[in-house]
RNA sequence: GCCGGGGUGGCGGAAUGGCAGACGCGUCCGACUCAAAAUCGGAUGGGGCGACUCGUGCGGGUUCGAAUCCCGCCCCCGGCACCA
C-alpha cells in the first residue's frame, strides 16, 4: 500500500489484511500444557454475559487486558488468554417470556454475533479454549461440583426466610439485594420475604480464611469491601434468665461486655422463638400486633429512610446475670433475627440505637463508662473509651481492661463464652427459574433426598419448557423432567426443580478453560497444576463482593475436596473503571448516550479505538467519552504509518547523526516497558507519541537513515501490544522479518537511555533563578561552583551571606541565604 | 454515620519530596492549496510592557525545597448502612 503524502492510513484495508493472515496460523488446540523452558502466564479477563451486542465497556475492559497479555508474550512468557461466555441467566429467559424466543436460541445467536464483534477487536484471545456455560458439557460439571460440596456438607437445604424479587420471580442471594430500600440489584424492584426450602453453600465455614488477604496483590478497595462484607466481630455471648420462668433463658451477643452493668433492658427480635411463651397476658394483644406489623414491614417496601426504633414491651422481665436485677424485655425490629442470637442486652448510655430506643420508650439510662478527657455530650450515648463506673468490682478499670476481665470471668463462671460473629451469610444458590443449571437432587418418598449419581450426569435441562412468569421454576410444571426414578430404590421420585445461581458457573470457569472439552473431569489436574493460578485477573469492581468472594470460596472448597492445592485462584487483580457517556452519565439506551464500538471501528479502525481507550486516562479511573479526543490517536497512528510508508528523503548537509535519536529510542523502550508492567497504558501511549514525533523530526531533518530504521522497528515492536494491526504493517513496511508479534520485546541500555546533558535548576531560597546545562555525572562541587558563578543567582543572593548550598546531582542546586 | 478513593490549565490527564501542567483534545496564528480537507510549523495556566509575580479544593505545619509528607476543614465519587 503506497503512502499518499499527508494522508490518513487506510485502517480498514490494513486490519482486514492482517486479520486474514493471522487466521491462517494454527490455534493452540485448547488444552496444551505450557511449553518447557518458558515461564507460563495465565491472563484472564472476566467473561461477558451474551447480552447481544458488544458494548464499549467490553472494549474498555478487554483491550488493555489484551495489550498486557501481548506484552507478556513478547517478553517470552507462554501466555494463555482465553475467552468464553457466561451464558446462563435471567435476560435470556425474560426474552423468552416477552418475545417467545427460546433462551437457548437467543443465547446462541447472541454468542455468534458477539464472537464476531470480539474478533473485530484484534485481541489475541485463544478461541480454542472457549467455554459456554449453558452447554451441558459445561454445566454438567457444575452439577458434579455441587455433589462434591453436598457430600462434604458444604451444600445443604434449609427452610429459611429468603429475599424474593417479584419482578424476576425468583429468590436472590443476599448480595443481590442492594441499598437501604432493599431492592433487586437487577431490576430495582423492592424485594419481598418468602419462607421457602432453599439450597445454600456453606461459605461461612470459610469466613476466617476468606479474611486472610495475605499474598494477594489486589486493589485495596476490593480487599476492604470484602473485609466489610464478611464483617467479623468478636464479643461475648451469654444468657439471661426470665423472671418467674426457670425453664426459659435467652442468649445475647455483645461486643461491649464492658458495658454489661449498664444493661437496663433487653430487646428480642420480633421473630424470636421465645416471644410467644414469655409475653404477659395483658401485653399479648400489643405484642402480636407488633409482630404482624414487623412481618409485613419486611414484606412490603421499606421506603422510610428515617428509621424509627419502634418496639413494644412484652411485660416479661429478664434477670441480669451479674446483679440479679430484673430488667424489662421488649421486642423491636431493630434487632435482627438473622444476626447473632436475635436478642440483645440494651445499654442506652453507651449505644446510640439503644439510647434512641430508651428515649422513645421512657426506659432507664445508666452510665457505666465515664468519658475521659472529652466532655460528655448531653443527649447522646457515649460510645468511646473511658473508666468503668458503677460496675461492681470492675469499677475504676479502663473499659478495654474491664472487657477482657469480664470475658474471662463470665467464661470461668460458666455464664458466657467468647464468640465471633460474621455479617456474612451462607450463599443462597437455588433459583426458581428455567435458564440455569438443574440441581442434581432427587426426592424419593422412601429414600428421601438422594443425589443423582455421577454416572447419570448431566441432568439435562429439557428444551420444551413453558416460560410463564409464575414464581415457580418452569421445570416444576414439566412432568417429563420432574418425574423420575429414585437412583437408590428405583421407585417413583421427583427431581429438584430449582436451578443454580449463575455465579456458580463463574466460580470455577478459570479451571475449565484449561481443558474445556474434558469429559471425564471438570478440568485436567495436570493442566491446572501447570497453568494455575491466574497470573493477572482483570475486570470491574462491581464483582468485589459477589463473584470474587464466591470464586475464592470455590477454590478453597475444591482444595479441601482434594481437587486442587491452590488456596487463592487469582493472586493478582486489576480493576478497570467505567466509561461514561459524553454527558458524564452512565451509558444507557434510555439516556441516549451509548457509544457503539462497531460504528467506531467502521469509521476509524480497531487500532484507533484500542489506542484511544487506553489513552483516555488511568485504566482504573474510567471516565466520560469525548468524541473529539479520538482525533489524537487518529493522527498518531496515521503518522506512524506515514513514517513507515513514505520514501526516506535524501541525506542533507549537516544533518543529525543517529546519536540523539538512539538515546530517545532507548528511553522510549525503558518508559513503555515500565508503563506496561504497571498497567499505565495512557502514559505508554504518550511515550510512543513522543517517539513518533522524534522519528518524524529526525527524518524531516534528513538525519541518519540507519538510526531511523532502527527506531521504526522499535516503534513497531512497542506498538504491537497496543495497535496490533498497524504495528504489523509498519514492521513489514520497514522490512522486519516474520510477524511483529513473534519478536522478542526490545531491551534498552540504561547508559544509552541516559541524557547526554541535563538541565540543572539553580534556586535561591527554593525559588527558581536560573538553569544551566551540565553533564549528568557532574559532581556536587562542580555544580555548587556552577550555581555560585551564575550572575542571576548572584543577583538574587544580593550580597546576603550564604548559609548552605543544597546540591542534588543531576537535578538542582539550592543556594540558601540568611542567618 | 462508617469505610475506601479523589479534587492539578477551557477539557482528558502527567509528575509520589527537587524545573507543575509530559502526552493529547480544543483554541489562535502561520505554511501548503484556486479553495477546502488532510498534513506540517508556531503559540497557548493567570497577571504584568518588563525584571518579575501568583498558581495543584481551603487553612495551618514539617522541610533548603511540598501537587506529593503531617494536622484540621470543605466538596465530589464509590461501597456499606439498624450486624449489637
């Protein structure tokens, strides 16, 4: 392709040509092991849901991940960079209900379309390892893993109140309920409560281990979010007796035993099992009315942002375990049945919620911690540290010491025990929907709950289900699916009709990529041992407390089952930000600010879109789309192409030799390498823009041709991860051999990259007064003399005594005057 | 409320103790052109004719020297939010 003076590069033709050539190269085979003698590198980017169209957000996530993988490959690593589809989930089923198209067909058509769009990105995905989670070859192993968890008691069924989305018509995991209004994360409908038999994974068994982030190179905020989500808290659990009821006791949990002498009442959750039996006859009507109201409140939307701490007196009294004093027992919905013991001791003087409740209901407030060094705030609880007062033999102790002593003493006396509670709940995995993995369990009238034998897997999802939004799984109404024979006794039995949460699919997909067609095991242990763990995992922060917690749990559980010896699946994690619309709002069809990558590729070519997305700013920051800004990368790549394609001008009189250009080439290699290592794609692009400018200037001045060609080849190499098509074209135009992507990453000579001469800044009292050129190796003494000789420095010193001269070799001299 | 991240030209951003604003967008001026596009060159934080001076959310501090470190505050974004 001949260059036309001053023109833009023919992106479409160049990209089509190279993509054709690349397609002729053999693919990896999908399950090969790392080549001996080379470090392996497993690059993984979160796989997409096949929603139908590739969004600019997918490009923003995947292009830099691809650039990094390509860079590692040129560095000599044996890289795998697989891609697949997270293909089960609600949108497919909703499309089926709305448009009468089968979820399988809808999903497969979307995948076919998205595969093409993904190819247009020019990413180095290894398609031979592709995984599609809605195919039986994949979900069969969800079922297999479910059974292994079931055998270990890590999957269990329990009748429990669960969050239910009336719009999606299914139960939700706790993590899928968001905000104080408790709405469905998908459709923002307020969730309701249902009491159902549900399947759970016992993630809480790993709560403490999940809190260990040692050795993880993860963004701080993700670690913090997981830590808060797990919500470990240490305290003491002990029992209160009920006055006049020697048979009845209830346990409370507190993190503040030091305030135990300040407990002036107790509060039980409205659902607490003891409430019915201890309520005084004259209080029964009020208590039952309150219970009914509380039950309704958790079912109906809770829109009131101002939380009133309501409650009613049961008329019963608890016996304080240390003082023997009777204190009233109330019920109130600010005490959660699902946390701790569902009951608390209330210490209004030192807990804001209890304080508020006591004020509202006229209950006594007793101070037992004296605020030290800070004024007591009138009309508020003192929650900070202090000396214990009115606390029996603990009076006078610092509250931290008192807490320790009280915990020991309560334990010794057999009254209470130290205990750790977690905010984390077990993972609710059953969904009353069709488009998911069937749970491989059979119910037999004679044998009870029976797991489907491994040999009978997969339990296939029948294709001829009815899609009606009934709130029950469509499988429940599918007689052919539901009726089966008991695997144990052969008698008539029924299948479980719930399907699994789609987060199960993505909890172990990184294993499946290693041997995607293995039909004897979920993955090949030899491949797993060779390739895992994932070296770099990239994706959005929105998965911080769901997917990333679940996949850590899965790896730990799989380790304990004996399937792997890993404890952490993804030791290194990087998050990209979010690309916003031109108006800085979230992109959405309803806002009309969606940027379509296909249109951009048609107009500018994939390389330009890639480079622009990386140049926009720090990857983790994201930011608004600026349609004008893309002109920068357009011009930059066009210039690279013209430099490679235009004929070289004849040598000029007094033209530069290659020295300065070579220095700049080495500096570019140094900077781009460091930037790609640290995922700083924006500054890597900036360095390449600078190099292309240096090459253009050298050429226009008729400089040394050998140095220019050397620089052009380096430019093509450095550009290869970022703009793979154009880099290939430039490499070929400059006579590079083979594919640019098969070349080793260029190295630099630090001595050559160093400046020949540096500008040393001369300051007087920290203010800039002059600049001088000096050798980078100039000694402190030389620089000091240089500064003191400067007329501008002398003028600024103005005859005052020089107190000190600070010299930073290679950088600056600061002359400090005065006494 | 608690936790985390952030605030730098007209805009995206660079610089993590040493020349603030790399690189780019935009704008202005010039070259090429019949003209335009494309391309190339120059200018571009504010003030001042100038020597200079002010300037990284605000106020203080440490330091020869602070966008960068420390203290206090304001604002923006994200997460969690009755978890005892």
